[in-house]
């Protein structure tokens, strides 16, 4: 039997001469895949892309020449996204996953500039800031996980402008803030590039497109990896002003979205009704699971507006291992500020959720 070394082990064994200290000093992305029958650790959709749409996507892929480069900036796909979102196509930027957009937005701010967000937050914001040598400023969430509005406004005033990340619903807590609070922070960010990360918006009913349209420096970050059930296709996109899109597009590599992904996403956008249906199913299941776990004597489920929720346990390590023994893999979050004892659990299929409820019920 052979084993594959972790990326961090491979990296640490390589010579580092000529590599920037900011890169050397940042650990590899903190994820180790674990094989388990029930996978609730990556906030993926519980439901695969519909089989009949897969067939259409494959047919469209086969009709395309694979020896030719795709559209330079995925223009056809950009237009389809613009039509779906009711947006000016000149303000749509697509990349292979929204993580790439986060990297580019950090580069847009520039080395040494400020990246402002909350704590805890989505790890890619902090990772990219550290890799680029940006000044990372984090304001702790309120105890109930809501936005620290006054703290963020103070940080906006006291730091040189850069990029502000506001995640709605928030990751990793799932908290969906009041629109007035989000608006107060965004409107205070004069001179900043403001990113509202809406990766999970289909599960909360929130929509900040109108707020983004209120300023040329604002941007909504969206993805096909969650509600669309297309994490394997790797496609994220930004909705912003044409002025900001022009600058951001300069950082996007040519031909960065392959033709096969473009074909699959074009098919998906022709059938958006399945997304609404699947998102509604997840929301219903989320409510059922939270209600079932609410009476647990020692574990506390925390309400969420996303396709995942936090479960606060008396001992995160013991609870994690118990669930894994039952064939369920979740994500530990207990090392993050304010999340002591917490596991992050994606909402699965009804059968997977039943197994989760039963397994949590065995925790003393």
C-alpha cells in the first residue's frame, strides 16, 4: 500500500532560496481529505448536478473543438450570467472558483495595503493577504456572531484604504446580518474596494446586488459551488461596476475558464429552476435538523442562514471523533476565536441528516 504525502510535507522539503518570506511563512491550505460515507465537511450541495443536465453538458462539450482555446474571458458565459443576474455584462468577471477572485482582489489592493475583515472569517481572505504581504486587520465578531458595525467603521477610518470583505451569510458561522448593518458598514467604506461575499445567499434569501450598484468600488462575489451543485466545475464570478471590472480583468489570466466548464455552466444557466428547488429543500432540511438537535442536553445547534450550521459541543475533539466513528465527517472550528467547542456541519440529504441526528444523540 502506498500513501501520498501531504502538500505541507512536500513543500517543507523543498529549497526556499529566492522565495519571498511571506510565502515561506504561510502554511498550506488547511484541509486534509477524509474518506467517510457521509461527507458534511466542505459546505457542498447535498445534491449533485441533475443527470439530465449533465447529459446536455456532455453533448455540448463533445460538439466543441478541444484543440482550440476557449473564449478569452468566457464572454458567452459572462453574458449568460449577466442575463441571469440582471446585470451589465461589462461588470461581470469570471474565474475558476471564487477563491481566484479573492486572490486577484487582494492583488488589486496592492502589496502592503490593508485587507479588512472580521474574526473569525473565511480562511482564504487571510491566507491571500498574508501571501501578498498585505496588512491584515481583523475586527472580532460580536458575541452573537453579528457584524461589529462600529468596530469596522472605526477600522475603516484608522487604516489606509484597501479591500474590505463582508460575508453574507457569514462563514464560518452562517449568521445572516440585518441589511441595515451591512449597509452601514459598506457606505462607510469610502475609497475602499468593498467585497460582499454572497456564496450562500440562496439559503438566506438575502440579496445585496442593489447595494453593490450604489458604488463603483463595490462588488458581489458569487459562486456555482454551493446551491448550483457544481463545486467540481470550479467557477466563481463577480458582479461589479464596468469601471472596477476593467481593472480586475487586467489581473485575470487569459483563457482562464476552460471550454468544458463553460459548456457545463451555460447549460446550468439555461435551467435555473433546479437551483431554487434544491435550495428550498436544503433550507427545509436545515430547519428540521436544527429543531431536532435543539433539545440535546449538552450540544447546542446555532441558527444559520447558510447550507451549514455550527454545533457547539462540550468537547469538539471527542464529538468529531464520535461522528467519524459513525461514518460522518464534519469540520472542526473550535480553534477559531469565539468558536470554542464548535463543529461546522453541512446540511446533507434527509437520510444523511437522520444519521447525523442519531449520532449526535449518542453524545453525552
